[in-house]
C-alpha cells in the first residue's frame, strides 16, 4: 500500500515543483530587468539616502554622574524630486503655506534645477510632516533624520560644541568624537541608533557647571565686565569638572556659536595672566636650589632700574622682604630678582617644562598658541616673572598651577572621566614635593594675610593668588582696561580642586572697592562665591578646625609667619 501511495503522488509533486520553478524564474527575470534598467537619478539618490541614513547617528554624551548632556532624537526631513514635479509654481505656493520659514525664491530655484534630488526642509515637526503629506504633491517625500539635542541649553556649551545639519560634529567634544572613528562607523553602516553605542562620559559635573556659570553671570553683571570665564580643575586627576565662558551660546541654536565674542576664553583666548604668574616664578626659584623659603629680597625705593626700563611696585613695602612676602605683597621687584637669579635660559626651560611655551592639546579641537617674545632678553624675563610679556590660555596656566599644588605632577587637562591612577600614568613630575609644600604654604598664607582674602571661605582651607594685567591695545598697555584672574585651591593641606575665574575689563564698584578694579575686588569675589556654593556639591568636607601640621617642612625650616598661620 505504501508503494501505491507514492506512485499516485508522483504526478502531483512534479506539478507543484513546476509551478514553484516558474515563479522563481519570473522573480529572477524581474530583478535582472531592474538591475539593467537605468534608474531615475532622483529616485536613485533618494534610495541611497534612505538606505544609508541622511544624518550620522551619534552616541549620547553624559556627565560624570550619568546626566544627559547631548542626545539624538528621530526626526523627518522633506525632499523633492524636481523631475517628477509638473507644476512647480503650485508646489512652491503649497509648500511655503505649510512651511512659512522657507524662502519661496530659493525653493523655486531648487525645484527648477535639473538635479534628481533636493532638500526642501530639514528636521520638520510631526505636525508639519502631516500637513505636507496632506498636500499630496507628486515628487515630494520624507526621509528619516537625526537631530542633536542639548537638553541643558547653554550648560557646558563650549565643551560640548555643536553639530551641523548632517549631525557631524564641527566643534568641541562633538568634533572630538567624530575624530575617534564615529564617521567611519556610520559610513560602514555599523550603527543604526544611539543605543548601539556606549555613551561618552565626560569629566564634567553638571551641578557644578550650572553653579559656575551662574556665579560668572552674576559677576559679569555686577562688575559690568565685557566677558568672564571660569573653571574647576581636579588637581589629582587633571579632570575639568566645570568650564564656562561668557558670553556663551545655546548649542541647540548653533549659528550663535559663530559670534566672535562667544569664544571659549579658557582655551582659545590667550592673555597676560598678571601676578598669578608669580606662582611660577617662586616655584622655579625654590626648585632651582638657588633660593629657599627664607631668602630675602631688597625692594627699598620701590623701583628696579634695568637699562632704560623702570620696574615699579604696585603694593610697595620699601624694605627687605622674605620670599613668602614677595607673594603676599605681590612684589614685582622681588619676582624680577628671582627670575634674574635663575637667568634667561633657565627661566625659559622652566616655563617650557611647565607646558607654558607650547600649544595646549586637549580633547577640545579648539586651542591657541601662546604668544612668546620673538627675542627673549633679560627684560623679558623680568616682566614675565610678574605676568607681563607672555600670553597663554587660562586653562594652560591653570594646569601649571595645579602641578604646583598637587605635589609637582603636571597633567594635561582632560574633559573625559578618568581615575587618579590613570592620570598619574600620564603625568610628568616637574617639581619636587618639597617645592610643592612650600608653595601650598605660601598660597595659604596669601589667603590669611594677602590678596586672596576675598576667596578665603571659612572651613575649606583655601589658598590662592590674584592677577591683574593691563590689556595691550594697539601695542600699548592701557591702565583702565584690565584683565583680572583669581586662582584658588582647596584644601591647601591636601589640594583636591583648583578654582579659576577670569574677567575681561571689569569696572570698579565704588561702594565695595572705591576706584579699584583689580582682581581681588572682582575675580576674587566671584571665586569665593563659587567655592562656597560648589564645595558641598563636590563632596569637600568642611574643616571646622585647621588641619594639624599641614606644612611640617615649613615648620622645620622656620618659614616666615609659619607659627602665625591660621591664628596659631
């Protein structure tokens, strides 16, 4: 019976096989004809755009705590195939009615072109898509798109950067991410959505970022400054915890970033940093072994004559002063004598070792070359010793001061999250621990006796230095146009963070400072406000009592006022 059953079904199986074979042959023939026929250029381009995606897919960018700083959203763009649009005037009239921000003349030129594919409008809303769809215009279609969104607006704008309409990074960390291979991944079709990629985690703390920007905005308005900028740097890892520069922009409106007044003044601007450079001069002198913390300098007369040049004191004491007093009284003469004691070659070598004579390279593509004297003579060494004659980026100077505070380790600042161990692997020791302790002591002394009092927030054991520089306008220094800087570290017995504020052309507030607009009265005040606001956010514990024996070497050496520090 089994044999009979097979024999009866043989004819049916053959018939079914014949039918399937015919269908497959027909399909193969049809596909071959599609391949051989010339395709309409517009249709071909639209197909390619749809297959490859019209924009790059980008990973999320998050802060150190996982908060979203930048993300992609799905959107739609309108395209046209001009050859398939028969009544172009009607199409222009209908499209501009539902998309009123389109220029009718430009659209008519696009639709009259011989191109097979043109964009009508990128990144439209769902409502606009529905309205265009209801028009039913032949030759008008939609393609999926990606739009970059920055949910925190201006927060960290100069760090994040911007993307163009094709979602390609053109500035900031967005451009950095593309340079790490994102464009290649997109072009090869390895990613279809943001979730396919791990988020890029920055070192930024969004909470601190908001606070820094807010205090800068207050300071800029209160002191009627032309611009302001600030940062928080972790001196143990080199991580940038916050960085803001005002005026800034909203990366959701990237055209605003083109305004030349909205540059990142911490990384792109270069400035003479004023007396904050005295930290470099003192550190150089101490590390050379030619001077000690007990060395003295004669500043009597208040003027240093060097050839035809005269170097004046700003806060002259008219007496012999100690090395710490050079810092607390911001003595130009004392700083100049230290630098001359090291000599021009040694001075240049030290500043180069501290990273101040070369362009600072971080993840941010934007940076500026320092402005160095073309012919470096002794008078250049004298003026650079107290912060004039050499212009650097504030972030660059901050990295050098961080090395002075952290035990002598120079770290290139980073905008990516990393550990202290990872940072130390890439760090270069540029100062001895003994020099670092001496400088921490001197910076703390400046907060109790000198110009850093405005930032000496109680319970956080702050130390720092002011810097006021006259701006160079048409080759000449202008006395009433100042660039002020304040750098403060905390806690000075074991520094964790460096706080920096710069202000461009702040004005005096008579009720607070009389006619003065120097750094202590503006940048110093803003830095103090920032520390008070941000320290609890960053987990800096208050110290209700001064730390026990914070500077043991200074006690051993009997440094100036070491037994009077913090009321002891």
